[in-house]
C-alpha cells in the first residue's frame, strides 16, 4: 500500500511517520504541507535524520492519485471538508484525522466548529472509524472519519454500559484530562511552556467541539442518551488522556458484574485492556502505544459507576487508530505494525 | 506570639516557616521532630541557610509549655490524636494540620483512617478551622483542627450553593486533582519522580479519607446533603489543587444569578477570589499564596452547575490557613503576614 | 518613591509587581506597554485579581515625569536604547532590565545584539548594577544597566578568584543552564510546551549576547582575562539558572583556602550564600528569592576549580536585583522588601 | 536465541523487555529477581498486561542453563561480580548492564565503587561492549561488560578526536546532564518527585564512578590522555543524557575539518548520527531509540572544540546497546530489532 500524508508538519503527521516506519505493508511515498514546500522534512523534525529523506510537497490531488493509493489527512479542521471530496473524486482512499467528517448533522458541525461543513454527500460517505465497534463498515469504506482523541477514550469507556442500556440516560459526566500535545504544534499562549509547566488548567468549558461527536456515537448505541457534561483540562505532560467518567446505574450492580460486562465486551479487541478489579491505569502505562486501558469502580454509597479510560492521544487518539483503520480497510490483521509496547518509564 | 512547630521536617512544617518568616507578630521559637534531633534544620532544608538557625528538638510538651504559647502540629495522622491532649493539658494553644481532630464521629475517623481516634473530649473541643465560614468559633478556640487540602477547595467551592439549599442533595460529584507535594516528603512509589513525571494518575478510588470530612462540613450546612462522589488524581506538578465540582441545580438558574450568589457570599472574605464570568482559574494562579480562586459555569443543556476551585495545597490547603486561624485566634486581621502575591510564572 | 514599569506585560514586569507589592517604600503608579493600552493589567495576568487594578498605559515620557520618580524598563532589547535618553532628559531615574545599556563598547553591542546601540553618552552614564561589587557607583547613579541573568550568576561565581588573580586567565569555561522563563513570554518554537517538556536543549552555541557582558565585567577586575567559553542550555523548568564554572588554578590550592576566599568575599553581602564544604545548591533552593547560592569544589586530580552558582533568573537575575539597585539608589538597606524565603518545594 | 533477564524489576530490565518484544530472533524465557519471586511481572509493571505473562523467578544459574542461552544482568553494582562467574561456569553467555565488569584495574573499581571487585579472570574475560569501536572483540565474546550510560555518550563523542590525537591531552572537560531514570527505580530523596520537579541539581561532584570507565576507554585509544573533569547533573525529565564536552584542539582546525572527521568516523555506524553544521541535538530527539546524536562546534575565539552528544540513557545507554551487543555476538545485523524511531514529541 502506497500512502501520502497531508499536514505532515503537525504532531499527527509526525506520529503517523513514526508508526508507519514499522509497518510491513505500507510505503510512505510523499509528505505534503500547505507551507515549507521543497524543504526537507527533517528541518521540521530533526529526530528523523537518516530515517526520512522526503521533502515537503504541495497538495495536488491529481498528482497524488498517480503515486499513491491512500491519503492520510492530518490537517487542522476546515481543510478536509474541502480536500476530501477532491481526493475521493480522484479515486483515492482517505483517512481523515481531523474533525471535519465526523459529525453527521451539518448544522451541529457548524455550531460547534464555527466553520462551514463538508458537502453532505461527503459526510454521508464517511465511515466513523472506531474499529472496536464499527469494524464491518470500516472494512468496506473508502473514506474514514478517524475519531477524536477525547471521544475515543470516552466512547470505548462507555460502550458496554450504553449498548446494554444499563445506565440512567442523562447521568453521564465526563471529566477529561489531556496532555498538551493535543493542542498541536502551532504556537499558542495556552501551550507556552512557562504558562503550562507546573500548572493545571481547565479550558473550553461547555464548548468543546468533541461534545457532539461523543453524543452522536452514544445515541447511535442508545437513542435515549441525554446531553452529557464534558469538561476538558490540560495536564503538564506531553502525551496521554485520562477520562474519568461518572454514570448512575439504572439498577444495583456489583463490581463483579461490571467487570464481567467489560471483559466480555472487549474479549477479542486487542487494543482495549480492561484492568483487574481495584487496579486503575495511569496515562504513562499506554505511552507511545495503541492501547486504551480501562479501570472500573462501583460505589455502593452513591450507586455511581466510575470508568477510568486512558489512551495516548497521538496514537489510539489519532495516528495509531488511523493505521488500525487502514489495516482493516486493507484486510490485514488490525494489529499489523501496531504492536508497540508502551514506553515506560 | 511565641510558637513551636512539631513535625517540622515535612512539607507542611517547612511551609509554615516560609510564611511565618514574614509574620510581624510571631516568633518561631523551636522546631520539633521525632527523629534527627540535634541536627541543624538546614540539613533537612538547605534553602533556609542564613534564615533559620534552629536545631531539631525532641517533642516534650512540658518543656514546650515553658517557652511558647502555641504549637503547630504538622505531623502525619495518628500523632496528634495522642499529642494534642497533652499539649492542651499544659495550657498550650494548638493548631493541628493533620486529619486527627477533624472528624466528629470517632467511628468515622477509625473507618476511613484505619487508626485509633483521639479522645472524645479532645475531638469535642477541637474547632474546625475554615475561617471563611467559622470565624466566630475560631476566635474563641484553643484547639484548631485545620481543614484538609482537598476539603478546603471543595467546601469553599460548594458553600454558597449548599448553604442556600439550591442543589439536588445527592447530586454532588467532585473530580479533584492534586500536585504531588500533597503526598508529603516521605518516599513512596507513587511520588517517585520517574513514575510520576509526564504521567497522570488516579488513586484511592472511593477510599479517600477526606470524604467524611467534606460530608460532615456540608451536612453541617444542610443536613440533607447525600453521599458525595469524590475522586482524587495526581498531576505531575509540585503545588496546587483543582477541584472540578458538578452539581444539579434544584431549579433553573442563570449564570448571572450564580455569580451574584458567589460574589455576595465572598464579598468580605479576602482570600476567596470569585473569577469574572467565563474566566476560570488555573492552579498556578494561586501558587505560593493563600488564595482560593473560584470559577463558575452553568450548562443550560444539562442543567448542571460546575464549580472550579483552586488552591495551593501547602498554603490555603495547610500552612497558610493555619496562620489565618492563628491570626483570628490572636485577634489580628486575618490577612496579617499572609499577603503573598502568587508566584507566577 | 513613586515608580512606573514599562514593558509590564513581560515576565520581568510581572515579577517586579510581585516583589514591589511587599516593598514598604515604593508605590506602583503606572504600568506601560506598547500594546493593549487601556485594558486592565489583570487580563494579562489574572493571578493579580484584587491585587493590581491598573490599566495598561501608553509610553509617554513627559506624562510619566509628572507622576513618578523612577522608571523600570522591562522591555526587549532595542527599546531602552531609544527610550532611556528620553526618560533621563525628563529628569527621571531609570533602571533598565534589558541588555541595551550594559556593553560599553558600542561596536560590541552591535556585533552581539545585531541592533543599533544607544547614544554614547547614555551608555557612558549608565552604571552596571551588580550591587555586590559596584555599590558605591550605584548609590550615585541615575541610570542603571541591570545585569543579565546569566552574567549575574557567572560574575558572582567568579569574582573572588578573578579579582585576586588566582586563575589561569584563558581557562574559564562556563556551562550554563536556564529555565524556560528566561526565553520570555513571547511565543516561540523553543518554548512551546510540547517541544520543551521532558527535553534538554543547547542553544545559541558560541553566540549568546551575554558573552561580551561577562567578559567586560571580568576584564574590569583583571585586564588579562582571556576569552571565555560560555554555553547555554534550556532545562524543562520554569525558574532558575545554574552556572557550572570550570577554571584552572594558577597555583595549587586547598578546598579550605577556596572556601575561606569566598566566605570572606561575601561576608557582608546578604544575598550571596556560600554553601558549606561538600554541599552544592540546586536551583529550587533559591526559587522566588533574591539569593545567589554558591558551591565550590577543587579537584586534586586535574587542578581544576569548579564553581556552582545558582539564582532565580527572574529575581536575582532580573526584578529582584533591580529592586536591590533601587534600594541602594534611595539610600535604603539593600534588603528592603526583598526578604523572600525561597519557595521550597 | 533464548534469554533470561536477571534484575527484571529495575528500569533496565523493563526496557530490555520493551525492546526485545520487537526482536525477531529472541525469546524471553524467564525473568529473575532477588525479591517478589512468584508474583506476576505485571504487578511490578502493569503497562505490560497482555504482553508479558511471566512470573518473577529465583536466580538459580544451574536451572537457567537448562532453559536459556544468554543472560542479561540488569542488576545494581555488586551483584554481577559474584553472579557472572557462576553463569559463565554453566556455559551461559552473559551481557552485564551493571558497572561490575567494566574496570580492568581491580583497585580502581574498588576505589570508585566502594565494593569488592569481581575475580580477576572474570574481569579479564569481559569484553567492553561499545559496538562502534569494539565490534571484532564483541563478536567473539561470551561475557560482555555493557558500557555505562554517561560513558557511552562521552566516548562516542570523543572517539574521533582522541583516536587521531588531535586534542590537548589534559584538556577534557565533560559537563553531563542526565534524566532521573538514571537513578533507578529504588526510592531515594534525590529522585522524590517534589524534590526534583522544576529543579536542576548537581551531584557526586568529582566522585562519579563513571570517571575511571571513561578514562580507561580514552587511554585505550591514546595513552597520553590526562585525567578528565567530569560533572554530573540531574534534569527534571524521565529519559535522556546530554554530555557537553569541551576540549582544546592541538592545532587550529576549521569547523569543516571537524565535521569531515566525524562524518568519516561514523559513516558505517548506523546508530551514531552526526548532525549537520550549526545543528545541535536535544535529548528528546533520541527518546526511546538507540541513537547517539552528535553536534559539533569550533570556537575561533578560544580555540576550543565543543562536542554535544545525546542518548536515551535506557536505550543506547543500557538496554538498546545490550541488544546491539547480542546481535553482534549472534552474527546478526547489529540493527536487528532496534529500528525504533525516536518518540517525538
């Protein structure tokens, strides 16, 4: 499989390169960017000296169609909505890591993203690439909307309970914490070192654009799920997301029933690891890997279930999941080239 | 006022020294520890060279009574329960920074702390030192149970809503995040640098000993408050706590009403700063100071109120609040010696 | 003393405000900036809510002369060279925290700073504000060139040996490490959180503009001092500089002689703390304070002396030293308002 | 190749497992520890859930010889000196990651390590495993003394200049900076999170046990090399070493000559990357990989050469280099299983 990466200078693009370098069936043919064209990629990322020799190229769908089979879009929101249709029109497969193709209701996209939505037929054609729960559709897809980082952790964390309709529908509260790489490589006050080091921040209160994505997925599983509360915080670290999720059980449960439910749901899903009873994951335990680790608690005092879900936002939350989708689209084992052991410590 | 500090080698003790060094009415007479007696304090804390010349001394209530008026206990739990009665018997005033004297029901203390409780008469005599809401009692006290770090942030964050009975009683969920200094200076795997750096952890799930303290205070304001959900996380930073608090409003509110309520409640309370509408504090904005900063949100989609409350766990969450209590006990302005500007960045 | 701060939105300006808030003899009258005029200062620095009520004002020397006695310039290089002469012409005293007035040879300034130098008479009038070794001149000055952060640590570290001509003149190697706040509040790739966290960098190799400043001061003490090797690194932390300095002793020394030399040299200089034999300072041990801490070693195997010198780059390396200079200019005790205990941990 | 790891609970052991998991020719048969025997390895390292199923086993050379061909010793100093002879006596190949077998002069080992040396015949048989400069010997070895982390960075940094006798022999000064994982997983005050975060420390001044190792290697290349100055600092980060090395050139050089020298020396050595002129590596650019990256400068003002050498202390400084040695011993390409792209950011 010959591939190109658009938006290669961002962290999502760099992570695709790191991971694909181990993939036995994929060749990185070209790297594209809207700026710095003609400069060696290693000027942007010197850690790839003697590994990547490409220069950055312009974004020309027609030319790309001559050389590659599939394009990863690792672009900011607002790019893919225009570019994806052009690439698809050239017969290319596309995996879009941005949020542009995830929201099925155009007006919802425009409300939360404050941008024009992609054409309706593009949105309709895009398959939501959450492999654990959407494998059959992904297999047949030519256009993938790769899930957001936060939504991946939340949806994998809630799926078994929501699908089985075990929780009070309007009781979902997600307190999510992300590493700073989630804010991207573009300079910004919030990710200036001196402002963020030794600091802990809350941001985009009640306004995060991942809210409609999560609600859409949950409602796809259970139409009665009410609006969720979803808060996002920044942690002074480079990689990792933890979503601490609080829900009310419809009926009394035991912690054993809860574990049984999750163990069964994720039995044959190699990238979700349910932790043993009483054990909870920390973000570093998935660092650099494609795992989503889940810990579970049931508080008899309050009748509340707590789910703790951690991922590496750049891997399972972006580039790793994109490659998992590529594997499924290609008919490969979904683990191909993705057997990274977490980098610990 | 002549004072002694017991447990001076821990972070609470060191912070008392930093703050008291600026206090115009207090003289640090002696520093006490259960170990290292006779060694200069600066061997433990070289940053105090040419500032503190004391040697560590043994803990002898009778001797202490000869030299000082008030004793700060900055000891681990299980010490003050035995030592406080002896110090009080010697006529000394005591401010206890540990959790030993905070829980009024002895069996609750013993259940959550897994330790023997202090004598009932000591517990009864101890005044809970949350100055913003307990000033009159503190003024008359000789024995203060200084609030815990998490409880300080949560109780100040919830007080106006709970006192006015504006929230659904069993709807309180607190997602709290603490810096690592909260785990103390004793070596432990959880606070080993390499395990904690670039990492985010959840710990003591549904088992934190601050749960009964918070519930006791809230129930003191509104007897119907149900059991709370309270989760604690460790952030890779040195100082700071953020409590993100979710509650259900009993009736519809506007964000303006919410701000009015808090602004009124904290109008004459110099260490609580209510942020303007749409602005939320980060932990660094109170670093090294005695402030508790509060941000507020109301989500019309869910009817949930969110309160964000931040403190420096070693100052307003420990040593600073202890000095604020001392000021009130002495009849001084509560701000005396506590006008530290946050160290930012 | 009524003062104004120009360049108030940078970290140097914010630190002046933090420190001056404790100063009994200084009133902050106005804050000036080349942008954001008319906006409340707390929009830039919300941690100062209820502490600072000023709005940012334009930079108008004539107006300033009506309201204040002294102006702090906490501006990037290239501003003070033009502004200082205008302020002085209005009869104002000026303490310049930038590098514009430090280098006596105009061509050296222009070579290293790549900017036009200030007028010769302004440079001539400026007194280098290193209080430990230049107090008499500072007392009479109206225009102070406040030393750079790195130079402060290096010059205090080397003064006793250089002044007594005890080292081989061309043997000085300084390996300096700085926290990221030294790079300022302006956004830049080098201080983007994700690039700097968990990382250690070397920068401006053989090109740092502090080289001529250090050499000028050392040559002022001993004209034979040869060119120095001076390397600068960035440490993933907020505040602090450590300079590890290697020199060759002209003649054999003992470690005791070395300590005696330094203890004597800094006996009555309250902000320099010489550590006991075998003890070396870490940067956190001066965090938030005006101290420069010095550790000493003599290696008999190589005949080399090593001096370890640490400061808080924003205090002794900038705002604190500026206030120390102000105290001396005003005839106050140099410690006035500067008795901050290091914030540890 | 069937292997065992002794000292598996330390960071060196855990890193061997991470890396070997990708190795096509190696099977991890057993993990050994002096404590916790019988407990699943994932209790020590939960990030390996569903990857490693081994339990910790006792250290029994006879038993090990029945099941494996080669043993990695990732033990603290003082263990291998006793254990290596026993393992070798059983016919096992051994790669020792500790410092026990590196120093050829027994009295030097005992002076610097303050421990009893290994038997002379074991020391004599041990081959120093610096593959870039010792490949022929490693090929024939059965017992490898894997180089220390600091020495690896320093020796690779200095080799071309020392081997060609281009520098003044007694002019070597190494200012080395290490991440905290170098201090191991055992709890200690120096690596307590709150003491180390936002801090920068110097330690073991003139006493580091890597001094004799570096001098021995350099003298092996040029017998006249004098004693070196070698200082070690701790950086608040998890992985990485930067050695900033200062030497005096015997004769004038140009920066071009310097680059030519290094490019030639490392032309066919896949894990050493010489950076282009004017570019210097940061530690993160080798994070998680087996690279040693080198930057070069020549200062015409002082006639000094500066070499900047960075590695990941747990990979090229420990586990990765050990596997590189294993590859060479087995007759495999030295890159086998080691093609990790640095994890950036």
